C-alpha cells in the first residue's frame, strides 16, 4: 500500500487511450463501423516511423480483410482508438476498406405463405 502523495508504479500492460491517440478526439463511427472490412493496400511499405500501435494494426491488417471489431479485439484496444488508428492509415493512403453490406430487405408475406404451403404439401 502507498502512503498519501506517493505514486504507485504501473504494473499492468494497460496504456491509456489518450496516450495512444496523442489526445486527439476519437472519430465518429460513420467512417468505420464495427463490420467495415479493412486491409493494407497491396505493395505498400510501412512508413519508417510508426507508433507501436500503428505497427500492430499494420501487421494485423496486412494478412487480408478483417472487420474493425476483429482488429480491436485482437489488439485488445478500445474500438474508438482502433478507428482513429485506421483513419490515420486511410488518410495516408495505406488502407483499403469495404463498407458493410446493406441490411436485408423484407420479403413479401404472400411469398412466404406460398413457400410454407408448398413445403407442407410436399412434406406435410
């Protein structure tokens, strides 16, 4: 236990988000949703000076498309921080992304009833 005014050494691997982001505001979810797929553009070389976190994102995303949620989970970083790191790479032209697929359309209820009746006649 530490006395009042005494600092306790940090023993965990936890690094505060504002250190990783250099105090910048986290981006909106509009640019990178949880299911947006990202990868490093082919034939790209990493810049000479990358932070350890950006290096980890680079190495992870070089192997193919991953969702933003997967990147955050594998790096054990908050999603907002990962979005900021991905935004940095995208702004530099290193990142390719695929938008999330559109939501499914509702099927006409009449068609579903016809399919159900057909299955009941066939197997029923």
